[in-house]
C-alpha cells in the first residue's frame, strides 16, 4: 500500500529556512504527482506546491511568492520542500500527498484531488 512519511518540521524564527522531506513507498514514484499542502486549526487545507516526478512540472500557491522550492529525487523516492524567508503566517501542519494526475490539472491545489496522504509535520515560525 502507498505510504508517505514526512519529516523536517521544526520551530524557527522569522526569516529562517527549513527543508521538508517526504519519503514515498508502495507505488511507482516515477510518473506521479507529489504535492505539499498545509493546514492550521479551523481552516481548510491549502495547496502549497506540486511537482510531477517525470515531467518536472512545478506549481506553487500564490502566497509562496518565490520563497519555497519543491523538488523530487526519483532515486530516493523522496520529495522535498525547501522553505526560505519563513513568516509567522507559514505556521501550519504540512502534509505530503501523491496522485498520478492531480498536479497536471488546473485545480492542482485542491487537496481532494490527491488520493494518498502522509501524517504531516509541524512547522512553527515565530
């Protein structure tokens, strides 16, 4: 079965950086979409970034504004989210998601388009 395991969340100061990792197993990592979404209590989950592991096509939420970079290492079955210039409003639980096609659609950021999710990793910026 598909398993996604996130890591890398931490508490950092405003302006700091973090790199989140998502290790995938149980399916063919190539030719799939990997995405990061985030959620804070009382709010809906929102798409942060996505990448197609074969096409290397990337998408970002408008609020990212060039601060985050998504990447994928097919040799390690791992997706990354490099986050720089972090702000307090970036504080959230960050989730990794996988799907064959979701990131290729216009509504790539819609969490319901992804059929596999990890447990999340907490990012706190103060």
